[in-house]
C-alpha cells in the first residue's frame, strides 16, 4: 500500500492507473478507522480497480468550540487496517499541503444551500461548507470514478450527492448502510470518547430509531407524534441531552406533517461532552 503525503504524488499515482484504463474509487475519511470505514473500503475494492483512501482531519469543518484538537488519531493502526482490506493508496496531506495560504486567507468555498439548513447544518454553522469544500478539493485531486460515504452521516452523504450532481463532477457518489456494534450503537470514531456509562446511555439512540420504525410499521404516520416519541425516550435517559430530533423527507430534507415516501428520523444527542448522531431511513 502506497502512502502519499503530497498532492503531486497522489496525482501521479492516479494518472498512471487512469492511463491504463483503470477505475479509481475514493473513500474520504478523517481516520481512526472502524468497521464502518472498512465496509466502505471493501465496497470500493469490489467495484473499482484502484482504491484510494484519503485520511485528513479537515480543520475547516470544525467550529471554534469543537473537538478538532482532541479528534482521535492513530495513523499506524489505520494503515494496518487499510492494508488488510487491500487499499492501494492512502493520501494523507498536511494542513500546509491542503491550505498553503492558511485558513484565515483561504477564500474559495463550495456551499450547498437548502439541504444544509437543518439538522447538523443548523447546529454546526459552517460545518457543511467545510465538508463540501474539502471534498471538492479531494475530488479534484484524486479525480475518482466513484466515492463512498456512510449513511451514518446521512445529511453529509445527501449533500455531497447533490453537490456532485449540481456541479457536474462526473463521478458516482455511493452511500452505504450504517455499520453498528452488536448492541446497536452506530460505529463512530467519536465513540472512543464515551465512558462506560455514557456508552450504555447512548444505546437509546438506536432503540428510539427502532421504535420509530416499528411505530410506522404499525400504521403511525403523524410526524409530530413520532418525533415526540423519540424525544421522550431520549430525555428519559438522564445522561442524554438532545441537540436535535427531526423527521424529514428524503432526499430533500424538508419537514413533513404526515409521513409518505422515504423519510429520515435523524438525531444528534450529547452524552457529556460527546455529541453523537444517528438516523434511520424508512420507506413509508
Ligand atoms: O465524514 C468524514 O469523515 C468527513 O466529513 C469527510 C467526508 C472525510 C470530509 O472531511
């Protein structure tokens, strides 16, 4: 597995394979891999000739009070895991490589409007502008035929799909299902921050989403009642502080009163200092 730290190196690597007619898959990540990342890499391996994983903790998508400095990192472990699933190259640039002009004077941003108005777009101002800007840079650098994202970050994946379509980026954006621990907790690099008690408390996320799905199966269609049901379950856990719970139409992410078509229940909840997100998409 090749490790490239500069844009020039990864460009040369990709150019070589493209000249030979090979397809390129890109899995953009911020590292600290878990099974969710590995599932994306395995799917990329199955469907593309060459798999590039980008590993870059992008400062542009973190707010001033967020966990950029504490974000978990373990480069050696990540390399071993990626090598074991057959990744061909890791692209891991420095901040200087990605933003040589510095953050304060960086001036070109990519922004998807509308879809970013709610959920994490509302509770983390500037977050999606940072994500879509860095993902555009990664797409321009790696020029993949396909890129892979997880449904755990459903709003991010939908926003990136829309951006790729609106800006004719000419690649396929694939979204793969959330990978969960045996007890239902969605895999996330941030789970490592949780204490034992917080981790037990956090099981309410998946539990409430399953209750939402079951209630729909039993015929409930009222978004307000379903939202209330999820909120009641979460607030019944003393250590859980909800940031948002929303039920929206997919893929437009607009609120609806009566459920129909594809709908998402998405939530963000704090356990101590750790903010976790989760969601479920149901076809009504
Ligand atoms: O989901 C992530 O890990 C990040 O938001 C991404 C897509 C790699 C952009 O920095």
